[in-house]
C-alpha cells in the first residue's frame, strides 16, 4: 500500500494500550491518511492516551462497539475504508478466566462483524487490506526449548488465547472462502507507556510506588518474551504497508525473561528511580496462587519479519523499562485516573487485597 495516496484507514481499539501507539504513529507519519479510531471505551480504552493528537486534521475518533452489527455496517458503508487495522479486543488473560463470554463476544463475534463489513469493500477496491493484530499465545505453551514459528500449530490454553486463535482462523477463512485480502501478526508480550495496570509491568510499577505486595504467580519461573510497544507499532506499520497478503508474521523482542527475574530487575530500577535503598522493592515480592492453565513459556522466532521486512527491536529491555518507568512517573494523573473506581473493585477481587 503506497503512503502518498490519500486513504481512509480504520484502526479499531485505538484508545487502548497498543492501539494508541499505532494511531499516533499513523496520524503523525501519514498526513495523506484519514485515520479513524473506532473504540468502545471499555475499562481499557482511554482517550487520555491520545490527547496530543486529538485535534489533528487527519484524525477522527468514533465511539462504537464492534459487536454492534448495524453500526459497523453503516460505518463501513459511509467511509469506504481502504484498510482496517484491527486491535479492539478483550486482552487480559485473568479476566478471560472469570468472564470468557465477553472474550467470545468482542474477540470472535466482533471480529466477524468487521470481516463481514469488509466484504462489501474489497470487491471494489483492489488495494484493500484487513490486518488482524494477534498474539503469540495462540500457539500455546513451549517447554524449555524451541520457538514459535509462523508454521507452529495453534494450541491455545486460556479463554483469551482461544478467542484470539478463533478470530485468527476466521480471518484466514475469509481469505480462503471470499478472497478477502488480509495479513495477521502474532506478537509477544508488550510493555511501555499507557499500559493499563492490570498487566505485569505497570501493575508492579504502581505497586512498588505504593509499597504494595508484588503478586508473582506460582514459583515465578514462567517465561515471556517482552517487546517495547513502540517497536510493535513500527512492526505493525511495516506489515500493513509491505506485508504479503494472506501471510502471518511473528513479532517478538528476542528478549526472554522469567517473571521472577523480570520482577527483580524492575525492583532494582525502581529502587534507583525512587532513591530507595537497594533491595527495598524486592522485599515486596509475594508468591501467590498460580493462574489456572498458566502457560510455561512463550518465545517468538521473529526471523521472517526480520528477513522480509528488515524489522528488529530498537531498544534493549533495560532501556525500554527505564522509558516506561519514566512515563509512569511523568503521568501520575493518568495513573490516578485509571486506578480509581472500577479498577479498585477488580484489584480487590483478583488479589483479595
Ligand atoms: P487493551 O486492552 O489495552 O485495549 C483494547 C482496546 O479495545 C480498548 O481501547 C478497548 O476500549 C477496545 N475495545 C474492547 N472491546 C471493544 C469493542 N467491543 N468494540 C470496540 N472497542 C473495544 O489491549 P492491548 O494490550 O492494547 O491489545 C491490543 C490488541 O493487541 C489486542 O487485539 C490484543 O489481543 C493484541 N496483543 C496484545 C499484546 C499485549 O502484550 N498487550 C500482545 C500481542 C497482541
Ligand atoms: P500478563 O502481563 O497478564 O500477560 P500474559 O498473561 O498475556 O502473558 O502476565 C505476564 C506474566 O506475568 C504471566 O506469566 C503471568 C504473570 N503475572 C504474575 O505473576 N502476577 C500478576 O499479578 C500478573 C498480572 C501476571
């Protein structure tokens, strides 16, 4: 897809964590694009994430729910999008364990609504592409060796990953059955500015600031591959513009950490930042009941996107974590807003605080 032609691009879930970085990137890099951000503003969606670009001429926010079929059809008929970048989702594994149906509703039904609405568009527009943003969790769990490749069989273990796997399958099926031009990418764990503090990194940053326990699930020997969110947004830009239609790209940070080691690193960086004595924050570590169905290890082989599109992460983990910590300190108001109200109820239920 060429950058210098004017296009209507729909980004769903653009008020969320990753979505807001993608929206910002597209609005600021591509003046010829009209960027539409469709978001229901659930607990995870926050327009404060986009304050700096909300008045841009090439940006429009639309509040709406991807599970509302009539609304989605009307929106697509009105704007004739040239491309859809689909990030809207229920995204938190722990919430999927207590409320799987809301994951089926948004992640499966909502995605199929968008696919159906896209069918009316691509037949008159050969450049149209539906880009589905997905997760490495669809591949299930690795043992201590090996990597997820694009050819790895799907074996999701949580309601979240099962819903994402299902939506990936629907996207592929629409390509096979109706000829819908699509790309999919499956990315590892993201961290960075604007992440809702239910996920490990921002939750622990917030708890360290407040001297609250750091609830490490099980023995903490679970391994994740971590990627800075802006590197993911850059990868999404590349795949959208240069990815081969009908293909999947794995995106990862080449950066595996056991949860307990990551927590210790975070504690060290936070002690430094807060001018606390070494090991102050590590004393907050508390091993708690394990997550049911907890996947042991995720690790991505990102050699395809590296070789074909020249993408690689731009920051080391330590640099990325320092930038993230800096952001949470500079944005205390953001943190206060998202950790009041519903968040407190969720936290109480999840961690019995
Ligand atoms: P997030 O929870 O921060 O944001 C999700 C956004 O979707 C929110 O703005 C929310 O309001 C919106 N949304 C939810 N339901 C909606 C609905 N029915 N209609 C319209 N909007 C709705 O999620 P995130 O972490 O930014 O993840 C974005 C996407 O990337 C998801 O599809 C997720 O599966 C995928 N992903 C996330 C990670 C990660 O580490 N966070 C890694 C790989 C892939
Ligand atoms: P999370 O940030 O929820 O992402 P995901 O489940 O999508 O990988 O969790 C990252 C890892 O951290 C995962 O192995 C679960 C673990 N974890 C904890 O040990 N304690 C917590 O409070 C949370 C939220 C996660």
